[in-house]
């Protein structure tokens, strides 16, 4: 009796990010919005979103890690232990 599930996949592949052709799955949402509301500005937003998520993936960031890095970058290297109103 042949198995109905192909054995070419492995459980370790479950951690990979899904893709829509060559586009990261996070950038597919703006593409669907573009298809629903076709305007030049929505096309520009879609291109910027695809570029943003492509650059994040190229440098090894996820969205959550990028925003944590951005928060740490904006906060600076000096960390105070007491708020300014208690100093």
C-alpha cells in the first residue's frame, strides 16, 4: 500500500518562511491590497514593502528582531536605572 503523503519533505523544513514565488510571505499582503485597490500610490507602497522585507531577509532580520534593534538604536547606549522624575 503506497503512502498518500510524499516522503520528500522533512519536519525540519517546517521552520522555513513560506514564499509566494520569490516574495517573502510578509510582503504578499501589500500585493493583495494592490490587487484590490489598483492605484499608483498603492503600487508604490507595495514596491517599498517588498523591498523592505527583502532587505530584512538579506541581512538576517525578522520583523520583530528589526524593531527591537531599531528601538535599541534609537534609545542609545546610555541606560539609566531610574526615571527622570525620580532623580
